[in-house]
């Protein structure tokens, strides 16, 4: 984990309330994994707590970290005001990431809404040695504008939207069910709304396919100092910020945190 003062390279809208921010990071960028997250410091002294944002991408060759976030509160509203050249203090990378060390496997990545954020780095790491199928879902076409920032070459991609404005009208579960029925899948990895991930986990387990879920939505301290992100597992209570955010779906008993802190990843 690093504490690093970084320079903002760009920070622009990719939708009505969605932003993509790129920062220069000499240290943290070299040690970041898909599925991990960072705690970003606000300049407003009234807001003491850092804000947790999942890692969108790490370019180790150019020392760049990317964050995709939605403006939904005072913290992310402040981030949206940052301009190229501004300074941003980051803490991370934090938590455990997705499994990406596999070779010769057929993997399915399922991203829903803001949960698409960590899939850019995940897909890039997986497709070096594996075949990757990507299933993305969102409310509408605008909610999926971030797909234009993903590297989906050589990736079989399915897109669904609630209103049918992009891709197939429907949800990711129907597509996942068909993929699991038609193809020999070795691993499913997912990030998105809790209800979606519960359904992805259940569908994968019914097909006897290993599944990882990322629960980085809910954080408070980010460093195991509170109980705000505690969840119930078969191995006892676990803290998402330290023991996760990525878990084997089979050990999860209840994805809802012990306490609702009001802090959410990307918000």
C-alpha cells in the first residue's frame, strides 16, 4: 500500500453523471491488480474520510491509474471539479483482487452498471493467457458509455440494457445462463449491484462453475479499522476492505454489510 501525491492528467464526463479520471502514479500503478481499490483524499477539510473508488485501469508502462466514478454525493462532486495539473492524494492499492493467474481457461466476466469499472483491467489481464467472454448490463445506453474505454479486441461481448437502448433488452443473467449452457466455462467473475451478483453466483454454482464476486461497493475506512464493511461468510465475519473485496462466491452467506455506513464505491 502506498500514500502518494499524484498529478491529475485528465478528468472528463463520459455521461451525464459519470466521469473518467486519469492520474500519474509512479509507485501505486506498478503494484495494482484488477479488483483492488483506492482511498482518495478530498481537499474539503469538512469531509474527513477518504472516498473509496475501485480501480478502473493501471497502465504500468506509462505510470497511469484510471478511475471511473459516478457523481452522487458531495465527495464525488468535489472529485468532478479536479482539472489536469491538480494534485490528488491516494492511498492504495487496497484489498484482494480477482484471480488472473490462470492460463488456457475460458472465463466469463460479468459487469453491471458501476460494477463495469474494474472489468477493464480484469479483461486485459485475463485475455493474455485465456479466452474471455464479457457480459455487460446497465439501465440504458448512457449508463454504458464507459464501454468505449474498454479494450474488447478478441473478446466475445454481450451487452444488455433495461430499456433496450443498447444491445439486447433484458439482463445479464439470461445471457449468462445461455453461455453456461452452451459452452464449457471454467470461471465466472462479476462486479455490480448486489442482487445481480447474487444471481450470477447462484447461476454459476448451479452450473458447477467457480465464481468470484467483488463486494467493493460498500466501504468506510478501507483499512480494517471499523466494522462498516463486515459481511457474514461460512468462515465467519469478514471485512470487505481487507479480506476482499473479491471473494469466492461459495463462502458468502450475506453480502449485506453489518452496518450501512452510507459510503459506496464510486459514489
